[in-house]
């Protein structure tokens, strides 16, 4: 091995044995002083002004068109082309308010029998025929009318209307199906009798309207009246109260008026019947309160409170200002009643009020479920808020909040084709014009503070408001009776006594 190579190896060996030098520590840098703290007032200054809301979206209301067939059938259409969906149904001009007093519940039973077999199909076959279209029909029964309808894809409108025409024109009213449906209605009534809210309503309507008034009862009947109903009663009610002149074909969604008229002629053009739309029920009297009606429920943890009186009929000039006054009083979360009973006092999870115009004079109602131990104080606050509508007039801020809330809430009713169809049906029931929603918005916007204050003092006067309480009688006696709101009178809802024989549902 050459000397040069040995020298190189020696140098490499010595280099490998040498220790690795430690890295030099970085020179520490001085820490910058913290920024000077801003004054607390400056940090919190953003709280001085509420955020400015963005520009609200433009209000778009649906439009409705109508036509009338030679046989008298009304056709109502609202076109919306965004999706290939159509809602189609028949609106009937007679509802539960037209039931004979001895046959309460017959309207519900009669209209719901329409889906228990029609034409050549029994209940199961009819249900399967609708299911083959991917749909399920629905029935609703209200005081002023009834509605049976279905939402379908545009391509299935023809077969759906063919089924609906059988349902409307050729219901079978099968005896076995009737008995099963009757037992279901009785079982539902028994279940509802355990609900304090239902008991309050069943007492409230006859108290406000009178027990013989068309609006003086809840829908669905009583155990006694439903138990007595026969197949002939249900079939007779349908035959007497329905026909092309007392009904409307309602279609909404991907459909035009000419299309709807053509379908109406094809499937309902041969419909015959002599029934006509009824007029509005007579306006009830509005007497001063004499009684506080108590439905005794010992041990109930909450007391259900209903306070109200007759309001207005659809189309009354006071309808729009009264809607605003009712909203300020109890119609939304920030209302006087809710902010008092819920937010300030903690007496209730929520309290509200609503105006319900009907074809005739409808109810004006305030309500809350309050803690049992504060039943008396809660009633004091109910009465104080009613009284304060006069002594503490509605402010411009409250009025504008109610106005904007009502107007901006309108589109929610028209989000679906079912909503459009239901809206069209209500126009038909209550004999309202096709431009009703534009008229309503204009009326809400035009109502002045003076108009709203006037109707608030007139319609929400505490002495005209009937009071219904459902709860522990000892607690109510102790806490409410000293307030001298009226003679505390134990009552049972007409026909709704607990002793009424319950019916076992059909297996």
C-alpha cells in the first residue's frame, strides 16, 4: 500500500474520531412590550347599535285563477312550474259546523269514509291503487268545509284524478268499513279526553258561541253522538251536502287553468247534485263575563287557561287591524303576553293569542298552560295585559314588529304545492276573492295606529272575555276565586263526561 493512501486513511480516521461541535445558541431577542389595553368602553362600543338588517327579499304572493263548469263545479288553479308536482283535490263547501246537534261528528266520519272504498275498489285496493302512484291521499275536515286531495308527479295526474273521481262520485260507504272507522273515531275521542287542551276547547266553544250555534262545538263529535251514528247518517250527510255547485276542483303546481278545466270536464263533468254552499252562521252575542268555567282535574301539574270571545268574520273591515292588535298582544314570541308569562315571570313555557276569522264570526282566543302553583298570579297577568291595552297603548315599535312579522311570514304558507292547494281551498270555504292575499298584505300595511288601538280596546276588553280553566279545583278555588273575575263554576265539556263509555278500537 502506498504511503499516500495510508496518509489519506489516517486523516479520515482522525476526522471521524473528532467530536461534533455544539451548535451556537441563538442570541435572545428582547420581548416586545404588550399592546396597550383598549379602554373597555371602546371594546364594547359595538353594542351601542344593533346590526342593520339586510334588505328583505321581495314578497312574492301566489296568484289564483278560476273557472266554472256547466254543472256548476268551480275550478281553482295556482300555477307553479319549478317542479313536476301537482296537488289535486276536491274542496267541499260544507264542514263540521253544519252537523245536526244530535249527529255531532258525522261530518268527520262521512268525509273520512271516502277513502274506505270507491268505485270497484274496497279500502285495501283503493289504498294500493294510490300507493302504486307513490302517493297517499289525505282528508281534512274544518268548521267551514272539507278537503280530500293528493300530491302527485305531473305524469301521474291523469290516473290520480281517475281515482279521485271514484272517491268523490262513487264512494261505497261499506258497512264493515263504516263500523271500523266509527270505532277508530270513538277511540280517538277517548284519547283526546285525557288532553287538558282538548277539554279546554270543548268547553270554550259552547261558552263563547252558545251550545246550539254552528261554531259551538269542537270537530269530531262526542262519545255519545258518535256512538249513535249509523251508516245511513254518514251516507245521508254526504249526499245532502255535496255536489258540483257546492264543491271546487283545486289544483296547484305544474298545471295551467286550461289543463285543469279539461281534467275537470273529463273526470267531474257528469257530477250531479242539488247541494249549494251555505251562508254564514249568525253572529253570536258578546255578553259580559259572568262565570269562570272550571273543568276539574285534581292533581294536574299545570292549569290550562283559555280566554276569549267571538271575533270577526272573514272580510270584516276590522279584520286586518284586529289581526295586528292580537299579534301585539299574544301572536308571536315577542308579544306582550308571552314576554310577561314566559320571559319575565317564568309561569309558562309559552303563551299566545290568535284571531280565527271564518265564513261567520270566528273565535278570538288567548291561551297558556301555566304552572299549577302560580295559577292565580298568571290569571292576574292575563287580565292586566288585557287592561293595559287601553292604559298602555300599542306603540309604533310594537305595531311595526307585528306588521312585518305577519307580512314576511306569508310565504311560509305557500312553500309546497299542498300549501297552495290548502290556501285555495280556504278561499273557497270562506267565499274570499282570488286576490285575497294581496288584499290582506295591503290591509295590514294600511292599518293605522289609531285603527289598531281602536279595535284592541273594543275586541280585547277584559270584561267580554270568557275564561276557561282546566286544572286542580282546590288550587284554582284558592288562587283565582279571590280575584272576583266571575262566579267560579265547575263544568264538564258538553257530552265529554269521563263516565261516557269508551269504545275499544277494532283489532
